[in-house]
C-alpha cells in the first residue's frame, strides 16, 4: 500500500501478509514505523476479508529494533524544554504511544503469525511477543538489546516475554543481552518451530495461516479473546467469561455450517 513507507501489505486467500519494509536499515523502527504499524493493524482488524495476518521482514533481517537516530532525536527534542516536568510528561506520553504500536498487534482480532529470519533485536522482541505465534529460520537470532545501551526495555518485552518462555530464562536474557540462536529459540519455546531456511519457513507459515483462515472467523475471534483474557486472569474468571461469551455467540451460522460439513464429510465454508 503506497500510504505506508515502512511497511508493505498483500492480501490473498484471507491472509494479510505484512512485511517490515526498510531493508536498507535492517528494518529499523523509524519514526514513521511507530505511526504506521498501529494504523495498519487497526485497518486489518476492521477488514472482514482478512482472517489471519503473517508478519515478516524484507531483506536480510527481520528487524534491528528501534532506530537509534530516532532515539537521539527524541532526546534532543526533550532537551529543548525549559521545564523538566513538562519534558518528562512528554516522554511518558511518547513511551505510551510506542507501547500502543505493539498493543495494536495483540488486540487485532485476527491471529498474527511472526515469521523471523536474520536479526530480531531489541524492539523486535517487543514486536514478536505481541504476536500469537512465532516461527523462525536457522539463521535467525534474537537479542534483548536494551540492556546493552543502558536502558530498561519499555514497550512490551518485560511484560510479555515471561508469559511466553517463563521467568527464569527471561531474566537471563534481559539481564545479559546475550544472543539466542534460532534453534535455541525453538528449545526455549520463544518460537513454535525453527526451519532450515527462510524459504521453507515462509512456505510452512503460509500453510499454517491458510489452515487458520479456513476455520470459522467467529470461533477464531472468540478463541483469541479467551486466550488473552485467561493469560491475565484466574481460571475461575476465564471460565466465567467463556460461559458468557458462548451464551451470546455459540449458536451461530458458523456452528451450523461446521456441524453440517462434518456430517457431509466436506470442508466447511464460512462467510467473512
């Protein structure tokens, strides 16, 4: 889409393929990226044709993380303030807006699959932990880079990564900033699977996406809602919510079509 300068989008067979598209800078997250990503995912959320999203990167790397020039530019802007209170309030608002960039991925009603090759550094970890599933190629590597430049990761890694790989290994990675290979990422369950090369990875991820796209969009929507809610609530609260949800959504056209397809031994066909 021409309206995006840091992203590209292709929609086919109910799958939206979003690519980070700044390969000359290893898909560094520039100022435009932080504006465009939430706008794009809000658009995909409202697009009934889209049932699943695949997120990958152009060029040699998935992403090198936040553009350090942008970070320095932000400091220079804050330094111009004559009032430190106003400067800090503006910085807090900027951080919250950046958090919203990845919240928009998590809050998108459609499942989001990250396909990672090459470097996934710093803000890249914030990004992929907001996705539903993660896959990588053997040449991928992952680094929580913020500790190496003397800052605390502040747009999602510290909040979401422990829910993905557990507390102990999270603490090791965020305290040390060490590199994690694609194979290790699979072993610690940062990714679902590590493929031998990027081409094989994309082939398999698109097949998984198509499998999801063939399912009931209403059921997929509810399932994602329940998984996110259950992550942050007790079992009892989660059970209560799904009872309320299904009391409203269970007897849908999708349920009727799914049951009939099972009886007739044919693939189900669901409306958008």
